[in-house]
């Protein structure tokens, strides 16, 4: 495909997308297919010769679309919203054309700096504490993750590294393995399953705190669990508070659990993946009260803010420390290779 054909096919694709969006409410929301429906409809191996663009589009409509769950349909009410918009689609096209990999400032200065500025814009819209912004002198700042699951895992790993370094500085004879077998993290029993997965990947114990009648984590239940685990010789180090659970949009009480985490020197990560976009509205901002106690905060613009997946915004008071950890991991990987 040369530039001339790209221009022509690009216009055709824009028409196809626009027609799809305009007519989406006429499509069946959930596909009427059985598992494995697709394999018999496509070749068992990649073709030796390319198909025409027309044939590909026909296959999309005849083979792919019958198996698509139409998340943007006005009749789709499952899971949670997933955002999309015409401006976001155009931006995706430009990003794909530029194709930079922004893993460092040198790799693409504009990419790196635009991310930090836009994250500050978003943080100010949420009225996050200034310690979370990139523009202020200090270690805080925001970065884009692929998903809230990634953000929780990153926060847990940073917290794990922080507590290991702290304990080894006080008692050099302690090994990492000896410390990790005693580490314990916490979340509400209403937290997303990704929190449990983060604990498994991070190799630490994770305990669910029973929620109250409003499906919220409260201080009394958390304090009871902490005292019981400390008495058993365990080391509480990390807690996830959820603002807007995916089961029922319940909210853990940050103003209660936040001070406890600070007192116990536990990393507090706030997962607002589902409902976080609402905090931009002044009438809902009070639901974020207590975020000043958090070490990290995350929500998903790709749910409510018309930004295509994947755009999961994460801020941390200790972003510089987290980036140093990443650099150390990369250097270690190079040395091992």
C-alpha cells in the first residue's frame, strides 16, 4: 500500500467507522455465537497471497461483526462503560503514524513531556494534592498505565521494595526472602480481582477486610486485622482502597482508613478505576476526600472521558522513587543478559 492508496482506503475506513457508530443501535448487542465459532470461518494458516481491501472489509462485516459484543451500543449495560469518541479515534491514527516508543525522554522528548503536562492538567481537574503533580519540585508525578490492574501491581511492587529497603537498612542481616514471607497487603472484600492477582504476582499475602452494610471498608475492621497480623509476626505494608467498586460502586472510607495507613507506615493505593472520572464534577469531588493520605492514586479515563482504551492515569507521591526502581530493574536485566 502506497501513500496514494492509503489516502483512498483511509477515507473508506473512516466512512465504515462512521457508519458503524451511527448504526450501532441497530446491531444485536451480544453475539449469538458459540465458543469456537470463528476458527472454521477463517483459514487454518496465513495466506500466501494478500486479500484485497474489499475482501477484508467484507470479512469483517460477515465474520467478525457477528461475534462482536458492541460495548458502545446504547443498549449495553454490562461491566462498566468504555469510552470512545471521534477525536480520540483521530488521535489514535496520528499516534500510530508517529509510532514513537516513549520509554525515556531521549526516545521522544515531546511524547514524554506532553504526558507529564497532560497528567498535571488531569490531576488539577480532580483537585489532587500538589504532591502528586509533575510541575512541583519533589518526587511526585503522574504517568499513563495500560490498565488499573497494572497500576495496582506497580504500586504494590514499589511498596514492597520500599519496605524491604527500610527493614534491611535497620537490620542488614535480614534477607529479602525472610522479609517477603511476612509481608501482608490488604483490600476490601469488594475490591476488584486484579488486586488479588497483584498479590499473587508480587509474592505477598493479601487479606480481604470485611466491608460494612454499605459495602465499604471501615477503620475498625482494618485496625482489627492489623493488630491480629502484627501479633502473629506479620508485616503490614500495603493497602488498596477502592472508590467505586465494579460490583456496586461502593466507596471505602478514605478519611477513616487513610490515617491508619499513614500511622502504620503502610503504602495506601487508591483504586478509582471505575468512578474516578466523576470526581471532576464539583458535586462528586467530596467522594475523593482523604486522597491526601494516599501514596498513589489511579483511575481510568478510558471509561468515562471519551478516550480510547488503554489510558489508565496513575499518580504517586513517590514517582521518582518508582522510576529509579524501574531503572535499577532494567540495568539488572541488561547485566544478567
